[in-house]
C-alpha cells in the first residue's frame, strides 16, 4: 500500500509595529487648529489618554468652540469634492450624556456630524446626499466614562466604523455630499452655541484625507491586514496543491491501487489574528 502524507502548516511570527508620519497636506488636527489653549469658556486642558498631544475637557456650560472663518475655509478646501476621508478622535465621554464630537454644517444643513448619544447608546453620522439629509445610526455605548478611540472612514459609498481599533460596523451608504458652499462653519464638541454640547474629554480630533485613514490611529491594523493577505494567498496555493494531489489519488484509485492520504491541518482561528 502506497502512503502519501500531505502536511499543511502555516507559521506566523509577530513583528513590532513601527510608527509613521503623515503629510500635513492630507490631514487637519482640529484640536490644534482651534487654539484651545487660549482662554475659552467651558474648555480646559487636562491629561489625556497619552502624553504626545493635548487633551481638553469640555464642561457642561454654555460655550462656543467654533473655528475661525479662515480655519473653516482651510478644512472645506481640503474636503471639497473628496470621496475618501476619515474622522478620528480619542474621547472620554461622561456616562449617559449626549453630544457632538465634530460638526461641519451651514445653518441646519449638516454636511458632516459625528454624534454620540448616551441616552440611546448610539453613535450617529449625519451627512447629506443630493441635497437631502441622511443619518447612519450605530448601536454602541461610547458614553461610559472610559477612554475610547473612534474612527469613521468613508470611501465613496463604503463606510467603516472602528472603535478601539476594532471594526464594529461596515456599511454601504449613499455617497456623502462634499461640494460645500461658502458659509460652512466648523464646530468642535457641539453642533452650535446651544445644541449638542459634548461633555467629557476630546483628544486628537483629526480629519484624514487618505484611503483607510483609520490606520493612522491604529497602525497595527495595517500590519494585520498585510498578514491576513499573506496567509490567505499562501493558503490558496496550498489548497490548489492539495486539490491536484487528490485528483492524482482519484486517478490512481480508479486504476485499482490502494492509497491512503493523511492530511494534517493547522487551522487558524480568525479571532486570533484580528
């Protein structure tokens, strides 16, 4: 009796993640651009999740954290007619509170707004499509008094939402309208002077204009994706080889030969990689 063993095994080694920079022409650090260090009612600098950037406490008082016209215009020029963008933020929102993290709007027309509702345990993305309002609602408790990193990425009609470097939602949406008109305003930590007041700490609120901009917040995801592609391609080659051997075995069996195939597979559970 002929014996043909086939052993399938994949070895994975962990590698350190390297940090990388970002061309300032493709991102805007909103918290830095708004000069929050200057005296502003209702905002105070506090320790953040990490020490390489400043964090600010948004208090439960009347305030007006609105970008100056030239800053708003800078943001609009970068975003105008773009189909790919990501909004990232590091937040510690007071439990059971609701508020807007970032809002870009004209009067009541919300072109981009990222909101967290502690009453309903929802993250909401407000935008416009062909002049009509749209809202995507994601059930998730962000307002729990703990630190979280959030990244909302849009690529044409494809939306990804990451929280704490985990992809929690992926959807197909109507492509957001980014042909902004003059007069757009940008607000941080509120929708306007009276509504949507965020209560808690904001750090590193940024607009990133590259594909898959969430990688800037979670560089490990880039490493994991490359590892996944490598394993997927390698497994495809191995499976093709096994299929060929099975065909040869089938042909041999038809000729009356007794052949036993032993296959030892080392299976990877997706949860161990992602």
